[in-house]
C-alpha cells in the first residue's frame, strides 16, 4: 500500500478505506478479515480528519457504524 511512500494523506486514506471494504466483503475462504477491515477504516477516518476532509470522515464513520465488530 501507499503507507511507505510519500503519497498524499487523502490518497492513503482512500486506499485504506477501499482495502477495508474489500476485506469486509471478501468471501470467508478468500481473505475475509473483518477485524482488519475495521482497523483500516479507523485509520482512514483518522487520515481524512488530518486532511480536513469532513465529507470523507462522515462516509467512513457511517461505514463503521453500519459494520459493527
């Protein structure tokens, strides 16, 4: 993922949120990891907050609410 490079904060947040969605939706025998999905979404929300991307924060927080542990 983009974490090791110099990607803009919003790009990193977007990548984390997309990964979260993929990990959540993956079939059980093909990489589903819902705990990791929530971790990535929480990191995405934090990064969006740091970038003052309020609409994106709301989107991720809504997803987190709709996808409880």
